[in-house]
C-alpha cells in the first residue's frame, strides 16, 4: 500500500521510501508486450466480454481484453498518448508502433494476433527497445 506521497517519491505504509519521477501531464508512450505462444491457447483464463472471436476465448483473449481495458482507462486521462503493441512467441511481431490512443481502432488490431509457437521473450524485449527508440526519434 503506497499510501503517503513523499516530496520526492512515495512512502510505503511500512515506512519504505521509493524514489520516483512522474512525467506530469505530458504524453506517454505505452509499449505493450504480449506473449502469444502456444500456451496462450489454454482456456484456464478467458475474456469477460464477448467482443473477441471464439478462437480467442483463452489466455490470449484475456490478455488482449486486459490491454484494451487499460487503454480505455488511459484514454479518459490523456488524449496525446501513443501506444505500441508487440506480440511474441519465438519471434516478436510489432502489430502497431507509436499509434495515437484510440482504443476501438487499437482493439481491432490487437484482435488479429493469433497464438502459436514457443516462447522467447529476449527478442521481444529487444523489439520493445527498438520501438522506443523509433518513436523517440520521430519526436
């Protein structure tokens, strides 16, 4: 419980101080990196809404729905934010990069992701780093 705000960070209810910097009201770039490996086809977790096709009534669908929920919440707070979405199995795929925060449009693109393959998150993190550099260079 990070209950008390410190002058330069947050102070936990147990007294621990966490230093942090907040960007204020400036636009943020949200980079969502999602596992789309074969294990994401398991049906032990499912999305709550019925907006996803039957083949995504599984872990992957639940994650896509969670990403959409997050973007919907953020959309109400900051209209100038940018979003990138990377899905990975053994190789990353940048589904979109540096897009304006438009949840319905982004949700449609996220829904195109299909599960398959193994899992290797190292290249996905490299892809996220590259996306960050690309968007930063665009300005």
